[in-house]
């Protein structure tokens, strides 16, 4: 019998006033509060909001995978 694993993937958007890294970190750490067994986080898009010609917020779109677990 072959062994392997299955993972769910969710898409998150984190925001930060200081950096893209902080935005991505916040997205993952916030998800970790309610999602168990996080495995991999992949930053898939970086952007920022601009107001009056100035950067207001950094945004990071992140795909996070976690191990699929059957409900018992």
C-alpha cells in the first residue's frame, strides 16, 4: 500500500504598515491561531495601497497549506 499525505490550501491576505515581510508573517501567524498543522506558506503576490502618492499599507497574498485530517 502506498503512503502519502493530502493537504488543504487556503489563500490569505495580510497587511502591514511597515513591510511585505510583516504582512506575510501576520497572515500566517493569524491563521495558525485557528488552523492546525500548517506546513508551507507561499507568497504569491505583493502589492501596496497608495494614498496621495504615499504608500499606506503593504499587502501580501499567501497560500498556506495544512495537512488534511478526516473528521472522526
